[in-house]
C-alpha cells in the first residue's frame, strides 16, 4: 500500500521537475490500477480519474507531515470516508484488512487503504521510512523498505547519478 501511494503521489505534475502529469488519462489510471492491483468496482470515467488525481496533494501532505499532523490527517480521512475495518479474502490474496466496501469509489478505497497503511507505520514507530528523494532536483516520495534503512533516492536514477558524481569527485 505504501509503495502504491508513493507511486500515485509521484504522478502529480506539481512536484515533478518536468511538470508532466503521469496520471493524465483514463488509460494511465487503468494501468496504475492494474499495476498496483486495486480491486473493487470501477466507473472507468473522467470523474473517477479526477477523484483519484485529486487525492495526490492530500496524500503527499500526509506523507510528509510531522507525526501529530499526520495522525490528525489520517484520523480525519478515516472519519470522512466512514472507514469500517473488516477482514476479506479475494483474488488469490489471503485474509487481509479492508476498511471500505468493494463497491466504494476507487478514490475512496485508495484514500482509506493509504490511511490504514499509515496507521501501521505510526503505530510501529517507522515514520522515518517515509521519505522524500534526497536528490536536489527531485521531490518524489519513497518508502524505504531496506533492512538497514539506507534508501535515499527514488526510482528515477538519482542514486546512480549521486554515486557517479561522488566517484568522480
């Protein structure tokens, strides 16, 4: 869930050096949903695309907020969407937790799934794993799932550039 929300947040043109919106079309949303295996109902229309795109700023704010603000934001999001946790099993996945119905709008399901993942991050004391790329010219967010908590750069090749620059220096 955390990797999926990082990918979603990083599609926002407002924080990309190239200004490109990587979620500009319904086809791009379809590819995103397929890649991150979001289940449940879909409307496959412009309204659904707009709703998902509208989440990006709120989710970035949650990602980068200080702990108290992050907790308040997560609680507000869960209350707004009337989240009701329940165990489910579907599509080859074992028992896991959903807090919306499979008929809820896609944007609502993404928002609630993100909030539930952030609940786990805060409760386990792992907020330091939620980062922004260390490259000077990149604002992408990332989740550091490395064993030694050393991931500093997003998937945009900035780590390789930093290593080459350090080697040359």
